[in-house]
C-alpha cells in the first residue's frame, strides 16, 4: 500500500539518491510519502540553473518554511512564556530563529552532505556556508509540512528547539545587545555598532553615554555606570524604536 505509493512517487530519483534521502528522513524523524519534496528542499538554485531538468530550486520551499517556523515558534513561546509581553516574545523569537542558529541545527543534521549544488557553489565550499545551510533547513521544514501537514512540521520543530526553549526559560531575556543584533540581522542583514560618546564624573561615580548605530544611522543613546550597561540601555531603546516602526509600517497591511 504505502510502499507502492512511495516507489511510484520517487521513481524519478536514482536508487542512490533515494537511499540518501531516506537516511536523512530517518535522522529527521519523519517518513516522507513523497521523497521528491525532500529532494527539492536540498536543491540549491545553482544546481537548478545548471540542470533545469532536475526541477525547481528550494527557494519557494525556503519561503514557506520561514513562515511555518515563525508560526510554530510563536506558538511554542506563547505556551512556554504566557506572561511575557509581545515585545519580549518577539525578541525571544528573533534570538531563537536566526540564520546562525538554523545553520547550527543544519550542521547537527549533516544537511550539507545532502545538498545538490552547482559547480560554482561546490568549488566555493557551499556546503559549509551558514546562509545556505539555514535556507536549506527552512526548505526541509517546508517539505515536511507539505508532506505531513502542520502536525509533522510541529514535531520536527519541537525536536530542534525544545532544548533551546528550556535553556531560555532559565535565563531572563535581558541581553538587549544580543536581541538587537538578532533583530537587525533578520530585518536588515546588518549588525549594530556602539560608540562611546561621553565619559564623565569622578572615578568612584563614573557615567557613560553610548550611541548605537545601524550603518551610519544613529538609533539610540543610553547612559549607565559602565560602558556595558550604557550599551545595553542603548540597545533596549533601539529595539523599542525599531519594533515600534515595524508595527506602524505593518499596521496598514
């Protein structure tokens, strides 16, 4: 029954590729009804351009996987931190779902060894690129969603992120510099920089004023009894500003 359907749906994949994909599926913990979805999730655009007969690249699956991941992580965070504010939940999600974290998860799955890459990407160590690995992980998630529905995708994400959620439950989300870094990387592909503007007061009562910038644009200034605390305050104010602007910009939908 099910096996015959799998064979029919996967007949355009070579036996070797089917073995590879089934090995990855076992690692993921999801038995694919249609292995071609998993194959597409691992097909980089460089490979699809060189071999158009192989089928579409994983870019559309990456787009879908990003949305499924955001939805599921939001649901898990609400369940784990029911008393948290929207801002805290947004910061927590940004800290959990970022390219660096996704690339780390992809490496744990050895996803790089299953990728289909064009000659250029292959020669430039594409299997090790964090951005490429993160994109592939999102595409794999979308493949699981299309193959088994939201329940299957949810199971996959819980397996990946439950340890991180448990760790975050023990740590207050007060590292605003890290939260700002994750936010600006996700939205603008830029990292904030910090500039000490002023140091004043006697040695036993110093005051520091720090400005945080994104590129050349000043975002906010913070003050504190140490450079570290001043930078944290600046990051917190910058986060509030950017989140407010994002909410206003998206409010008109």
